[in-house]
C-alpha cells in the first residue's frame, strides 16, 4: 500500500501558485488479505493460549458439589407397591398382593441402585426389613409381658373378660401393627436421609459456550454444550 503525492503548477512568474493533487491510494488485495489473516491468527492464538488459565481460574473459584434429591422416585415406587397391595387385597389376587409387598421392601433399594449408590441401596433394604421386624418384636414382647400377669390357664394371655380366647386375635394384630409402624418409619427415613446425593455443581443443567481454535487455513468456531 503506497501513497503518491503529486505537485501541480505552472512555470510562469515568481508567485506561482502551488496546488497539490488528491491523495491516491493504491490497494494491493493480496497484501491486505495476507495482513488480515495474520492479524486473525495472532488474535486467535492469544485467545487459545489464555483459555487454559481462564478455565483453571474458573475451576478454582467454582463452588463445591451440590445436593440433588430423588426422593420423589422413592415415593412413586412405594405408592405403586401400595397400590398393588390394595388391588391384590380387594380382588383376592395373591400374586398382585405379593408383588405389592415385595415392592415395599425392594422398590426403594432398586431406585438407589439405579442412581449408582449401591451402599445406600443396601442401607435402604436393611431399614425396610429391620424396622418392621423390630416393631413386631416390640409388640410380641409387650404381649408376653402383659400375658405373664394374667391367668396362667392360657399361654397367650388367658381369656378376656368376655370369655374369648386371645390366642388367635391377640398376638397377630398387634404384631402386624408393629410391623406397619416400623415400615412407615423406614420409609420416612429413606425419603429424608437416603434420598439425596452429592453431585458436581451445575450437573444436570443445560449450558452452551462458544469455542474458537486456530487451524492451518484460518480459524474454527464452534459451540460446546453440557446436557
């Protein structure tokens, strides 16, 4: 690129006016393209070299893991199991009822295992089997202590004031009630304490970021997404 200044004027007299012509710019297209490409490559290289340090600073300043809850999946699993239990009881279908009972003990642990938390799944299984057994044991112990103070004629606590034997209805209903209370407590503990997990900050969110990288013929521009 050059600039040429031309002087225009006559040759008569001592006071010759001096008139200068306009600036004439001569553009060389190949040189301009080469210069623009060089500037673009330098700029992209600087950005690419600065990206690791900027990413490192962002990682150092990023907040720690956050808590994510999936307790609603546990609730849905238990609701489906209870529904199957009710349907099996009302229709007399033993297989549906048995599936409902099995779901109350195994449904939530399976949800934990699908979340990649094997230890939590076994802890949930231990809660859902241990607390109902504990409730049954407490009920049976209460009945045993109560029966020890009654008449010695019946091993199940003697006869009631109406004369009916407590061996049939006495132990069964309280033990079932104790098991139900224990299972209910296990479900609540499962929802509150086991239904959450720690995940990296921003996990599960949609994020888009542009990227620029130098190549032999120029620059490559793209978009990186996190889903």
